[in-house]
């Protein structure tokens, strides 16, 4: 039976580094406050004069293709995960298709926020398993910095997010026991407004109002931090156990766990509950903040470049975020 296998990884983060001390000059906060609550020390912000969501995705994708030994002609499908698309429409997938000169292949944009990359892997996996496509590019790319509230109204959210992109190339394989073993996707719209940017929405009589863009306005993200934390620590564990049990494994069998980089406290809580060592869990939030759909592929690429992947490793990806959505993937490397 065909399986899908990751054969290339790539990432891109902007050059501009924004430290906690930098933010403390703009809003009422401090390095100590941010570090204690999130583990974040710095993040990257795009230069919007020459960096776009899709151009960051292009750089990550080019690296992934080079690692895979492929070029744009080899790709059959683009799956593009982002909540910060360049345009209202069309989606950024077609902009990436144009930027890298792909054939007239389908470009599928998905909106699963922090779970977007794992959702994207699942979609790619199904297309490859059915034989419809052989090589699929999955991208997670985000520009958050242009949509944050840089006043004290939004400081508890603004300090968390950064910009960046990550990509993976998947290909069909018949190698027994290798590749993506299973993926597991969930959502619970009951809590949709607890972590969201509500406006400007299309289902409004007046889509744009000046009040939306004032400090604390509905165009900026809102988050019920306590509720998100309580749900995240439960759903992370559930979906990781779901993947392990589906394939007959236990937590101690995991060689590398890549949690979505939302909050270091969440990752450490889940790590402790699963009984995993620091060597088994990859965290990059300290350097990049929360890059939503890009966080897992960024972490995976850094680990790959650092030589942390070994042939035969059992790798678990897990994410939780806005929606609420949550997901996991179990991979035999």
C-alpha cells in the first residue's frame, strides 16, 4: 500500500529580531513577564516593504524542494495553511504557484489556524494514498505582526506572535513501515470566539467601521487565555495518545515530539504528563514566538538541520489552536 513520506523540509524567518525588551518600549510589559508566562524571548517580524506571506512561503518551499532533490515541475499539488493570507481573496496558494513557476497544479488553501500544518499533512497524505498525486508541497506561512494591537489593550496577545514560514515535500512510497502512519483531526466550534479575530467579517451589514481598528477593536485578535490553556493541555494529550494507540505505541516510544509552539508552559506540561525527556521534545518558541501554521515545520526543519532525526525514528506532531482545532500525526522517519 502506498504511504506518504516527508522527503524535504524548509523554513524561512525574517531577519528582523524583536526582543521582549523591544516590546517593553512600546507597550507596558517586560522581559520577565513575557518569559514567565510564555517562554518567549524574541520573535521575527517581516519587512512588509519586500516580504509577503507568499514570498516567505516561497523561500521555505524552495529549501524543502532542494532537500528533496526536486524542482517545481515535480510538484502535483500545493496545500497552503495560513490565517494571514496576503489578500482577502484569492488565497496565497496561487501566489506561491506563480512565484515559483509551478505548473497549473491545484493550490488548496486551508484555514485551520494553529493546526493548519498538521491538517495540511493529512490532506496531502490522503491524496497520495489514493494515488491521485505523487508529490505534494505542504506549507504553513504567517505574517502576524501587521495585525496585532500594539497598545496595552492587546499586549497579552501581541507579545506571543511572530512571523515565519515552513514547508514540507511529501512523496509516495511503498517502503514498509515508513512515512506517515496516521493523522487525527478534530474541531470544537463551541469555543470559536474565545481565540479569534472577528472583523472585518463578510456577514455584517457594515463590514468596515472605524471602531474595529481602534485599540481593543474587533479587528484585532482576542483570547481567553485561561480557557485556551485548560483546553490545550487536555487536547494535546488526547490527540497524542489517540495517534499512539491507533498504531500500537506508548509515549515512551516517541523519539521526537513536535508540539505546536503556542506557549512553552503548555509544551512543558504535556511533556511532563507524557513522561518525555527534553531530548524527546523540540521547542523553538523561545526564538520565534507563536508562528501559528508555520511553527511545526519551522521546528522540524531546525531539528533536521541540527541532525536530530535518525532513520527509523518515531515522530509525533501535535497542535491545538483557534477554532478550536486540534490534530496529530504519527510518522516513522
